[in-house]
């Protein structure tokens, strides 16, 4: 009984919580902040983007994957180096008319768009800190 409680406590504490306050150390650690933001943003990307931008998905094409590939992380495609700015732009977070998702432009809104924006900002900060050496910069 004590052992199962301890194991459950370890698993519970290891599970990231999107609603939990950001630990003070994360603010000073761009990679930790990016990871935490990714946990919140990934389900939104899976819901709205994966059907076209994941290898093997029904609507994925070579062209779509060439632009943005979320099959693995960090994200791939020729927009990988500017993925934060690119997602903000195509989803309408910059004030421009949203162009994505292609079949429902503007459907990423509210808390979902906020999660993408938070991740994009964290990704940009980590990139600026030199933490994405495998991403080719244009």
C-alpha cells in the first residue's frame, strides 16, 4: 500500500500540469519554458494541424510536409527556423486574416490560440538562446 502510494505520487508529480503556476526556475531556463509550453500547445497542433502536417496522415502531402512537419520535435520543414512567426501569421495571431487550418481558417482561437502563441514565444526565446542548433536558419 505504501509503495503504490509512493509510485502514484511520483507519477502524479512528474505529470506536467498546464494550469499549474510556472516554477520560478522555468522563467530563467528557456528550454524548460519551451518544453512546458509545448505540453500545452501540442494537443492543439494535433487537433488542427496533424492531419496535413504529420507523415502518414491522410491529408499529408510532400508539399505540406515540406512547409511544416510536426512528425517529430523539433518541428521540421522549411519553415522550421521561423516556425513561431509562421504559425502566428497563418493562424491569425498577428492580426492578419487566418489562412490555416486550410479547411477551417480561424478555427484556432481563444485558449487554443493562446497556447500556440505561448509556445511560439517560448520557442523563439529558446532559439534566440541558441538552443535549436539543428534548425537551419535562413
